[in-house]
């Protein structure tokens, strides 16, 4: 399979922009005993129009519910704070209990959170000192790049740092090359997703750049996050704030200089106890995120998809604040399945909107659901554009394709898949 370029479109998902007042979602320095805000966020979000048979819902029947926050709370426990995400999950990393969720099984674009799956698959398979000589395939990757140079050599360790910390798409393709190529890597990533029980996920590009047929869900991202924080090599990468990445060899000294790359996960810089995991963004996916934090004996995982809040970390922080304050009193509404527990999608129920492409591929036949974002009232009638083949139809106003961007310096800190 040839590398699939991102389909960056000069288009925007149609979202009604009604505004209401709201308090900050999380304090800049959260305390061990926070008091989360439940004030409504200042946005009206798109809604999921598809339905899912509860019998096909991996992790529990209640996780099939759509367009509502799913909780089971006793008297005296406030609802989770409202966040401007189409889908999200809060789960106890130790027990796997999901204590709150919204649209957990809706198919949405994962953007660079998919790099989490790429990293946890390749870390045990590639020797840290394995060497790649960069080619135009890696160097000309679309979106965020660490700045590889054709003909220069890089170790797998350096590429993993760039992948996890700086969200570098050139590093993703370099690691795939070390693993035997894109075709092989994509096949293996889909197999790993199935083994983890992540049947909402179809991988087409190991970088997470938007590609036809590719999608995931907030539930699946939580499975990836749990696997990541149980992988010490990944946690080491995800919690490092800076690293040195090699530049080119100078003719004068024949020595190779380095430059600093930084961790793009803003939660790591702002929220005490953060242990990962990965941020993501494309224009079509909007903001996506997998986060995890530990305080004392408790560790919680938060995932977000199609986030519209401008802050890259406050929504996750507010959900984590709520989890640490009230998670022990919240009854589970579902659970993260164990690795190998559900290797094939559940069958036998009925679903609304399952695409033929998903049926033909053999992926997404069970727990997943086609996520169609509803058109807000009063909006211009859009053209339906399938941007994720097997699962996702997003309402887009068609525009011209954005051309391939010039290389982004590593210090620019842009988040594009």
C-alpha cells in the first residue's frame, strides 16, 4: 500500500455557534481535592445521528447510548463537567471501570492519537539502535514533521521520541519503514487493535493523518491509553518534556549538531500527576486526546474526540478533577475489556447506518457505529463527503484541497495529526 496523503480540505464542519457563559474548566494548578465546575460550555456541538444495538456494544450495553452523558451517580455526586467534545470517556486505569462517557462508540477521526497504537506496537519490535536512512517518503510527510533530511540517518530511539513527543509524521513513516514498510505496519496495527478489543478502529495511516477508511472511537482510544501506560518504554517517552534530535552534519567540523524538541502534550506541562498519553489534531478530526494521570493509588484515563475547546488541556483536566474527586463513588457504566477478551466483534444484533465498506473489510462489523454529525438548524445545505469510508460521514462544505505544506521546524510546535 502506498502512503496515503492526508486529505486536508479548506472546509469546516458545520457547528452552531450559540454562546453561553461558562466558568474555567480546570484550575491551572489542580489540587488533590478539586471542586469541578459543571457550568455548561460555551458551544453547541454536532450530534451523532446513528444508533447502536446495545447487544453489539463492547464494554457494556449502556455504552451504546448516544448524545447523552452516561453516568450512574449516587445522591450528592455532581455530574461530570460539560466539555466541548463530541465524544469522551473517563475510566479507572486499574479496574477498567468506565465511570462516565459520551458517545463512546461513535466512529470519529483519531488524528495523532493513533500514534499511540503505532508506538505500543513497534516499541517491543524495534531495537533502539536500529538505523534508518531517511528517504523522500519520510521527509516529505504531510503535516507536523520533526525535520528529517534525505540521506541522514536516525535511530529508532530518536524516531520514537519524535513520534510520541513531537507528533512527527515523518518519524511515523520512518518507524514503519524500519518495521518492514507501511503495508506490513498497517496490517499489524489493525491486528493489534482487534486483539485489544478496539473494534471501532480501522487504521490506514500509522501517523494518524486523515485517510479514507480510517476511524476510531473514544472507547478504543481508552484501550490504547491503558495499554500505553502499562508499557514502561512508552511512559518514559510520553513524560519526557524535551529531547535532543540530530540535525545535519556540517562540512566544516563533520560533527552532527542537535536541536531540542518538546512534548506537545499540554496536559503534561500543566496538570500534576500526568503520565501521558498523546494529543492529536487535524481540521477534519478537530482536537483529539488521550490523557492519564495518577494521584496516590488512583490512575484515571480520559479520552476526547472532536474537541472544539481552544485549550488543549483544560477539558481533560476538568474531567480528571471530577474523577479524582468523585470517581470512587461513581458506579461503573461499562468497562474496558481486557486484551484478548474480545478478539472479534460481537455479532447478532441490529445497527443503523453500518456502511458496506466496513462490512466488506471485516472490520467494524460488531461494536462500532457509523457516526454522522447532524446538520445544525439554519445552516447552508452541505455536501456529504465520506472522509473515513468505513465509518464516518462528516458534514463538510466542500473546498479546495490545501497543498502540501513546507517543512515545519521542530520548534514550531504545530499539531497536525
